């Protein structure tokens, strides 16, 4: 028993170390920012933070409004009404999740350019011959950023709200109708208030993704806090100033998380498993046509239009050149390599945290679980903030390692961790650990405790029980987590830009560089590869959604 307890403590200690590693970047970043000179703070308060904070808050407010309208509206449309193509649209509404925000901005800059296809067709129809005679509002603006980000991120709200609407009891909605309320009144007075917790969760995820964005904001000329951190560190080489902006951004992240929890305070909804779900109303004629147009419009604008653009540009480039450049192939290989390594490392760390939480004594489990929840905070930290917070620990580690090596070997100082793929993988693991922990904890929750207790009574250790009993049962959860981590690593841009080694390009950074140079043709191939990879988790989400509703 003593040996078993010792092994169990090992799992708890390992999980605690992982949790501390997740918190380390935030703590070091805060310490460095607070040690910065007052002159730095004064300069930021006078020239940087007011404009960046205003743009960020307006962007969050606008994206929140657009995602709420599109997400909640689409969820209610799919739940309350039946019309042609509804079955396909039910999962197609998730497709914009496959397109990273910076790729949508990359595509629409060309699609809506004054010399692009959309404005060209409009001028031909109206009889104009020059962009000076007619042009649409510039997409490179705060309003353009709000619309494009909203078109990509609304599925977060749609997914959570659709699941909530689908489980609401029909008897509650029918009671409102019997009392004389219209369907509109029932929606606003009954269905919407009950769905508020789900809406808060979806909105918080969409807004955190908005904060993490750097590519779309920079492409569209919006100076947000994230863009300010990047330019302050990379362009001006001002680490203290960047750290102080990042600290301000962390305050905003904490405020968002608190707002999400406030939105769900004292909110709960329980349903009798035997209760009947609401049956959708059949629409015909003009009403069905209007429902189809409203339902498909977000899909067409958020996925179909940018995907067709990328296909056309990729075909045009391949038709002219006949081959993909060696640099792009090298970037694709680097992306595949780093994503595979990150996926394997993150799954191992997530398994340690999830299993430690599971194997803790029942009397201590709740306390340990509260601690291990901190290991999932990395996903809430924007990539630029996380990368900046890791710079100092990496430098300290390299300095310490060089001092140790110097005791035995005489050589010039070298940076071993900074500027290496190890630093990049570390940042990815911290950021995406929440995906692995959440998936594995959900998988472990489906395995009865009696299975584990039987193995322990037969003399098996916690590690042996995990290896011989739980791992085979966790294969579906491991597969789902691996897929999500792999694709999110492929799409990650902010942390990659700050921590990648010299001459190391991923598909995301290749696309960023091509867009910055204005050479869209070969960048379209990189973007298309990322979108195709992003379709895999969307299909997985769609299958899970159908399974819950069936």
C-alpha cells in the first residue's frame, strides 16, 4: 500500500509541476512589466495604450455583437423551423471554423479590392469604367475587421446555443403559446433566457480568439493590443514596453473570463430525460426561401467565398508555374513536423494531469482538481502574451546551462533553447494543453470508478491501471484530442512569429510573409492547405453534434 501511495504521489507531483510551468510565463511577464521604468508606462499611456485599447474594446464589442446575432439566430432557425437543405445546413454552419481569421482577411483583401472581382462586377452592372467612379467601403478598417472576424467566429456561439435549444423541453415552449404568446415572444421570454449560459460560453471563446488574433488585425490595419505587443517587441526591440502592454492585455483576458462567469451566475437548467424536445415548424413558399437565404448566407460569406478564392488562386499559380516552390514545401514539412511533435508532447502532459486528478484520493480530489484547472489557463492566454512571457524563462535557462557547460568546455556563449523548435513546442504545449486535458477528463469520466477499483484490488499500481486498463478505453478521446491539437498547431500564428527559429517557416508564417509582401498567389496554396486541415476537426464536431441530437 505504501508503494502504491508513493506512485500516486508521483503522478500528483508531476501534474503540479506541469501546472506551475503553465503559470510561469504569466508570473515572469507580470514581474518584468512591473519592474519596467515609469517612463515606459508614461509613454504607453500617452501614445500606445489609448488607441490600442480603444480599438481592441471596439473590436471585441463589434465581434461579440456579430457572433451573438449570427450564432443565436442560426441556432434558433435550425431548431424552430424546418425548410429545404436544413439537414445539410445543420453541419455546414460549422464550416467557417475551418478557416483561420488571418486567412479570411487575406482572402477578402483581394476579393473586395477596388480592382478585385466583386467591385469589378458591380461596376460593370452599373456602367462604371473606373474605380474612381464607384468603390465599396475599404475592408481594411475596424468595421471590416469586425464583420470578417464575426463571420469566422460565430460557430462558437452557434454550437453551444444549438445544443441548448435542442435540449429544451417542448412543454415549456408550448405553455407559452397556450398562454397567448407568439413564437417571437416565446423565443425572447422563454428560450433565450434559458440559453443564456450557453451563449456566454460561446461568446467568451469567440472573444478570446479575437484577442489572440494578430494576422487579420494587422492585414486590415487595426492597431489592437496584440498587434502593439508584436510591433513593440519585434520592430522596436522594446521588451519592457511589450511586457507592459501584454500585462494590460492579461487584465482584459481576466475581465472577459469574469464576465463569462458573471453571465452564468446562478444559471442552471435541468431537463427530465423523458421530456419531449421541440418539433420544428415546417416552412413553405416564400418563408422557406427566406429561411434558406438567412441560413446559408453566413456559410457562403464565412467559408465558401474564401475557399473558392483560395482554390482559384492556387490553380492559377500552379497552372502558370507547374510546381510548388521548394521553400513552400519546406514550410509544409516544418509545419507537419512541429505539429506532430507538439501533439505527442501535449497528449503526454495532458494524460499526466488528467490521470493525476483521477487517481487522487477521494478526500483530496476536489482540492487537487482546483489546482489542476490552472493547467488549462494557457488556452485563454493570447499567443503573443504567452510567447513574450516565455522569453525570460528561456533566456534564464540558456544562461544557467551555459554556466554549467563553461565549467567543463571552453566555447563561445550560445542560445540553446531560445531560437529553437523546443521553445516553439513548449509554447504550443502550454497553449493547447487545455484541449488535451478537457478531452481526456471527459473520456475518463465515462469509465466507471469500479473498473479502476477492481484493478487496484488485484494489486495493480496507478500507472499499471492507466497503461493496461484505461489507455485502451481512452483511444477515442486521445484521437479526438490529437486531431484538434494537431490542427490548432498548424493554424497558430502569433506565438510562432515571436518564437520560431531563424529561417524556420510554417505554413502560417509563410502566408503571413506572402501577404505582407503583397504576393498572394503562392500564399493561397499555404492558406488552402491550412483550411483543408482545419476541415477535419469541423467534421468531427459535426459528427459529435449529430450524435448528441440523435
